[in-house]
C-alpha cells in the first residue's frame, strides 16, 4: 500500500469509446503525475499538476485530457484512442518543496493497464 | 538532454546471492531515485539519494554525484526481489520536476 490508489486496474476500450482513469492520493502531497509505460521504453511523463496547477504537458495528444479537481484527485479522460495508446498508465504523487522546487520522493499507484482495440 | 544508462539490462541470480546494479548519468542532477517494479506493475520507491549512501535492510544505495553514477546493492537476494529496477534523475539544468528514467535492470531471482 503506497497511499496512491488507481482505478480501474484494467480497461479495454474501442477506439470510439470515452473512458476515464482515476487516481487518488492519501499522502497529503502537493504534486500529482500521469506517466505512460510502454514495453521497452523509458517511463514517459505525460502531465504534472503542482498545487493543482498543470505545470507540465509533454506534447501529449489531445485525445488524453487530464483533470485535477483538488490536490488529492487526478483524472485522465480518454477519447478516440489509438491501438498504440495501449500501455500501463501510472499515477504518482510527491511532496515538492515549492512550485519550482525539486521533485520529491515519488509514490506510485498500481497502474491502469489499458488495451485499445 | 541528459542520458541515463542502467546496467546490466538483465540479471539472473540464485537465491542468497548478492548483486550490484549501476546507473550512469551524463550531466549534473538535483536528485536521483531508485525504484523497484514488481511483476504486477507496482512501482515502489526504494531510495531518494542525490548523494551519499543509504541502507534499508538488505538494500543499500550509493550515489557519487561528482562522478555521475549510482549503485544499488542487493544482498542475500530473495525471490521477492525479482522485477525491474529503475533509476530516475532530475537534471540540474532545464525544466524541474521532469525525471529522466533509465530503461531498467530486469532481475530474476531463482529459488
């Protein structure tokens, strides 16, 4: 138990579906992240929210839409995905020193395994 | 940008053996973290170690920032140590909060 919970753990969707991934952290952290993990590739940072403000968007296609309603919850809305978007999506949180501070120790959820048909 | 290289890429151990995993990085960093990903995908933070040495049970880590490398030591390995070990660094230059990840060392510990 890392204090970061992701749902669902597994998701299968067609290219025309709309679905959402949910992440909740119980650690009182001020930063939350979405990462994508594909086989044989380094972890890819998708989005960062720090103090509820989105501070990173690493050229992620608009079919991925993040939402951070408060410092404990993070969503990733999925729409018209492609088969190459199939991957493990990981949520993480950290306590950063300040808005421009160094990344604190990262705590990850168990991941959401997404398959796009 | 900064490069992070981990070695070896794959490692097979007999239970009880010791091992050393290495992480090299090509530029100055603000911090370095070691993670273990179990076969079910869960990533666990092992060490937050921008410099110096830390120990946690059978695991220890040393980062020599001036020489741009970090080592993760696993002693008396157990089957539960199997999985992938990742090193991630935050470059001192450029955009903060973007950790750069290595490709990992895949470890299998056989009983």
